[in-house]
C-alpha cells in the first residue's frame, strides 16, 4: 500500500458504535473502521439504565483509530489533525480532578421518571430555553436521577459535558462544551448559545458546572503525551470539535444553507432543515437546534429508531453474520411494491417529540395465511417502505411550519441505511421533492471537513460544495410515485388506528 505523508482523522462516538476515518489533508476519505461501543447495564441498576465502560471505551477508540490508520497506509505519527463528533444526548459527569464518574449514551433511560417529573413542573421553561422536549432525553433528568439515586456520585460531580467534549478533554486536557451539543443536551440556550444558567437555577443544579462554550469547527487544543497507550498519538496534534453527529452528517452532505434539508438514516431517522434564525414549532412536535455551521439553526423532525429497528428485523429474518444485510436487501429488492399488502409500523413515524411515549406497532398483513404467507422479503420491504413514509411525514411537518423548501431543492440523505439499494429506490419514489444520496458515514465526512477547514486547506463553503457534488441521484419511477402516494395515505390511516390501541 502506498505510504502517505499526512492524514487527518475523524472520530465518531455514535449511536451505532465507535467509528474512525482517515482522510487526506484536503478531506478525501481513505479508510473507515467501525467497532461496537462498549455499552453495559450497570449491575443492580434499572433495566432501563445503560452506560459506557469508560476504560474499554478508551481502548475501543484507540483500536478504531489504529485500524483506520493502517488501512490508509499511515501511522499515528502521520496524523495532522483530528475531528471529534458524538451522539447528541450522551453526557459525561466528571469530578474535580477530571476523572469521569459516569458516561451515558443516548439510550440510557434510567431517568425516565425524573424527566416526566421535570416536565410536569417546568416543560414550558425547558422548551423556551432549549427547543427540546421531553426532558428525559436531556442532561437535567440524569442529574436529578443521580441526585436522588446515587447521591455520593452526584456530590463528587463538578462538571457535566458532552461525550465528544469528554474525548477531546482526554486527548488535550481542555474541558469545553461545544455549543450545538450543549443545546442537544439541554445545557445551552438555543437562541443565545449561552449556558442555560437560569434554567439550571430553576431546576436547582447550580452546583454542577458547565464548561466554557465553544463553537463547532474550532481547534480546542493539542494532543498531549498519552498517559497510557490507548491512542499512541504524538503530542501537538490539533483537535477540532465537529459538533453533534447529526449536524456533522449535514456537513458531510454539504447541507449548510437556509432552506436546505438533510436526512440522516442511521441508528435513528432524523430530518433537519437549515434556517438562518431560531424557529419554534407552536405544537412542540419539532425540535429547534443549532447547526454545526456558524450562524445557522435547524428545525428537526425525528422519526425515532430506524437503523436499530432494521438491524433487529434483519437479525430475525436473515441471521446475524456479515452477509445478512446484503441478503435482506436482495430479498427486499425482489419483493414488489406494497410488500404483498404487508404494512410495517416499527416505530419510525411523524412523532410529536414533546409527547413521545410507547405506542402499538408491528406488521399488518392479510389473513388467513393459507392464502398468502408473508416471507422475509415482504417484511424487509415493508420495513423500508415504513422508513420512507416516516421521512415523508416528517418533511410534511417541517413544510407545514416553514413552508415548502425552495423550488428545485432536494433532501440530501446520508447514514448507514443508504447502503441499502432497496432503501435508495423506495426513498426516491416516496419523497416527491427529490433526494440525493450521500455517504453512509456522512458524520465522519462532516468531521473530516471541519478539520480540513480549521487547518486552512479549504473553506466551509468549498467543502460543502464538494460534498454536495459527491451526492448521487436516482430517477423516480412515475408509476411507483403514483402507487406510493396511495400506499402512504393507507399507511398514515393504519398508523392512526394503531395509535388508538393501548399496550
């Protein structure tokens, strides 16, 4: 393999695992490594509790970093810059010495009841400050859980920050909180970009410090000599915070200007439209956030767990080996539209996030089964159509708030689901405004772009143009578009009926 002189690296502590990528200094990706995240259920804790095994997480990041460098023909000594992004609601509590006491992923739901209690008393204040509800997804509910259920740990905690900011602290010794990540965790006011100090006081959490706020795309610090051998990077490498993984994915698809729309079809399904100012949904169904691009905001429709639901289904129908996803895709592609009248309701939908709760779902198909028995292909095809319909319904919610996107606009689509040929085909025919498909690892590409910009190799605008040019488009099938219009209406109708059925 050809040896390279200099590399930039992106690290993504995402919902689907730990990922690392190496790229040329101008942002051309060379390699990607993916490893499972070391998420555990703490012994004796709630069934809903999840947290990272912190020592193992460090080693996993180090292994992913080393693997992507080897594949790119480089080594730690060749790294000229690092960009870090992470899942949005993951937080870390640290003590006075900077030792992590707790690191929890998005799906740590131990504080569900505390979040409900906060919303009962303070929902309007939370919404006005952060543009996000419900509170069980925010840092405040977890802080309340630790104060009530683990007071010894809570008393030792002096700072709370994001997962990406913690990893940067591990690398550089600089403890900060990136602005858009802070908004996603509820720690930063979405309108002002400043610490949510009034909200903290209202909730009684003044004693836990929020680090200084920084903007995405900044060099936060330089790597310091490794205290152990987990990363083997030399000292003096600049480290950039690339912001939340979803917003980094938008950068990785070139979505930075007002009116542009990005769809991230990863572990969860997210639709974000870029705005030039903070816009609130009066119904509180759409989130308001900060983009990782400067002076930009987002309006978000969240379809819920998507890639995670598909992974579950593929495991049930096609096995768990490395060929299972490709097998499921072939079966879905070989199944006609409407999946033999099978309709999937696996969670992804147009959800009012402020009122999200457990819902009835599943597959609906004709009976008796003696007439036609649904197979794995029907189920996989129906699930993918479910995902396309969910994105369409979220786009409609955003359009109803902001008005339709400008003429000629399209939705850029990234995330792991774009590896699926069936997904690309269905989404092209389901979304009437048009779509273009980016890279499955668009979050890593966004982090790479941030490093390339921070190092002076390109501008954010030029990087975005290059990422947009790399997106690919399929031609819609006119007959499929007409059929999916009808199937979408039927899917919405069935979803409304299921919503009335209690669990």
